[in-house]
C-alpha cells in the first residue's frame, strides 16, 4: 500500500552531494581577475617551488609535462552551491610531484599555491597528500581551457573548489599556515563541503 508519509531513502547520487549543494551538468566559470593568455607557453610559463625544502626548484612547461601522470574521476563542489559529479581529470598527483623536487624539511606543515595575478590558496600538507589531489592540466580528456586554468591548476576535490587554484605558478612550503586570497576576505580556512564550511564564522 502506498504510504505518502514514508520517508524516501536517499539515492546514490544524493549521498554524493554535500548539504546545501545542487547538481549541475554545466561547468560554471568563476574566478578572481582576468583570464591569463599565453602566446608561447614554453617561454612564458614555469612552475616554481620554494620555502621549507632543501633548495628551490623550477620546472619549465616541457619539464613538468614529462612527469608521470594519472587520471582520476571525482566529484567537485563550489562554495556558490553547485556540485558536478564524475568529472575526469589528468595530471601529476601531488604525492608523485614531491618525488621530483628537493626533499621537504621536517618542519613543513602547510603549502600555499601561488597563481597568476597574485591569487593564493592555502592548504595543510596532509590534505594535499590525499590520493585524489592533482596538479591537473587535462579535463574530460582535453587540455584545460584558459577559463578553467590552462596550463595548470591545483585539484583538491575534498575541499570547496576555490582551494583548487587555477593558473598555478608556484608552491610555497611553510612550517606555519598563511591565509590565502579568499580566506583573507572571510572564507572558511578549512573549506569542507560536507560541513558547509563556507565562511569564517560558519
């Protein structure tokens, strides 16, 4: 017999969508500043690492692209309340990347991602060591578009998407936390979608 008061069991998709989010098939474009344009990416782009490591290091475009890659499928969640499921990304896993740079000092606890136009995003090192964290340059089997971060972006699926900094140019390894761009403007430093950690007072 039909019972209108029977509680509906959540679907598999519902279980994958954090509180306060809705699923979209689109891939909205949101960012601070203008979209960087590269007429010669080999000459105009590099990736630098510095801070609490044995010595600074720089990767040219071709050097970075020679590193081993992985492909992952994951859900992503934006603080503006959209979620996109089963997105496919390719790039260098953060853990793999650490094997190709000088050793980190034991004091390292945090990393600040530096992007074009002075944008920064801060994350604990242990978050970046998750299996699904990438330095990503392909989405859905295609090169990233300029609007989505070409030639390289950070991908941290377990955090709200502002932590997945576009147009990545550097990684600074620190023994202390330093707030990133949006965190200084009142966004939550932890940014866990499942806890709805959107703003600093949440």
